[in-house]
């Protein structure tokens, strides 16, 4: 058996070096410039994080496997990854939670249609086909809007019944509404479609 060769390096390393591809994608789509052009919620503390850094940190957490805000904390110690994304310091889980709680239906309607239009304008796929679908998400505990309704896997459990519009050509979501579990599949679909086409 051959001898295992060990070498040391002064270069910064990260187990998430593949995230450079995400950085290239972000740069190519100019999404950071688009985010700067919309009215994102900002903190008023003298130590408040830049909302762009909060969003990028959240993306990084998701793409590296986080499924809860607390999971984003492991990236706070990866200075190499922060350097790749030109972020001085990533926020803690409580910062993410406070930031996303500032979004409501009005703020979402103000920001996300603009961002989506800017992003989709970069795709040249010709006429788009929109597919509608609804699903049932079982909820446990107390969650806003969760009600008892049609739930084939867990009858009698509270659930949400979202409606989703997909863009067939790009396999992307065009729009989605979270609805309570006692909502029928076609409930308010015409208003949903009108909003989707307006976007």
C-alpha cells in the first residue's frame, strides 16, 4: 500500500467551493442590482445588516443544505465562502427571522412581481405555457391559516391548500398563493390567474 502524502497550504479553503457557480449565476443575472432597486425592509440599528447580505446569506444556507434558520449559523464561520460572495459578515438565525417577518402581502406584492419580471425578461423561451396545480400540505401544531379540509394522507389534520402556477418551458414557479386547508382546488383561481398574467 502506498504512503499517503499530506500537504499543507496557506490558501483559504471551504467545503462549499462549488458555490462559486452560484456566485457566477448571481453575477450573470444581475439579481443583486435588481434587489438594490426595490424597497427591501431595512433595519434601523447602527449594527443592522445590509438586506442584500441577509438575502445572499439565506440563499447560501439553502444551497448548502439548511432547512431551518439555525442551520445558517454554520456558514458564519466560513470566511472563505463569505469572501467569494463579497460579504463581510453573515447574520445569525435571529436576524433572518426578524428580516423575513417584515414581509407581508403588501410588501410581497410591491417587491416580487418586479423582481420576477426582471428575471424572466432575461429568458428567451418564446411564448410561455402556464400550468396550474394545487397540493395539500399537512400542518402540525398551530400555524396561521391551517384548517381542516380535504387531506388524503392525514384525514382530519389541519393543512394548507396552496395553488401554484408553473412555467412549463423553464420548470419554474410563476406564482403561488398559500390558502387554508378548507379551500377547494378551484377556489379564487380566476383572480390567481389574473395576478399571474399581470406579473
